[in-house]
């Protein structure tokens, strides 16, 4: 059993920095070749949008720690202690994406954010290794 297991998707990734580099190179090329200014403004607007995404860094996902699960959506974190979890439900859809819900002792349900691209077998193993009962459906 590992100490923690996490899957967090965020804007700060190599692809976003690559888009920023391409847009800055395009602005330089447009300026160097003397192309119409409107093109420079269009590409500059795209570069500003990429910079805004990098600055705000929207993220979502989850982190399974030794005693709790952290659900991360944008800038908020919701902590669910293992003592509050009665079980979990994991479903794999026809398109291969995964869904997971935590069944809480008080009768509530907490969905696990950012779990769609996580390997269901690994997620089930990580939850079971921490003593959480998991019901699963191979294809829904």
C-alpha cells in the first residue's frame, strides 16, 4: 500500500506552456514579417487567454491520504475522513471512463472529482487497501 494516491488535473501542464510558446513565437513572426496588425492582436488575445489560464490554474481531482480523502475543485478542498465513509461505488461506463461516489455514514453521497480518466482497478485497489468497502459495476 502506498502512502497516498492522487489524480489532479490542472492548467499548469506542458501542453499549456507549449501553447504559450507557440503563440509568443507567432506574435514575433507576425511582427518580424510586417504582417497586418490585426493578426498580431488576434494571436496576442490568444496568448493572453493562455496566460490567464496559467495564472488562475483551474484544477480538479482527488487525493487519497492515509486517514482521509481530499476532494479538490477549483480553489476549494473538501476533506472526507475515512471514519465518515461507509463505502464507495465505482462504475466504468461504455466509453471507458470511470465514476466514483463515496457513500457517507450520515446517508450523504460525495462524488470523487476528476476520476473519469483514472484506472478503475487501481482506484478500487487503493480504496480497499485503506479498508473502504467498494461496490463495482464493470460497465454501466
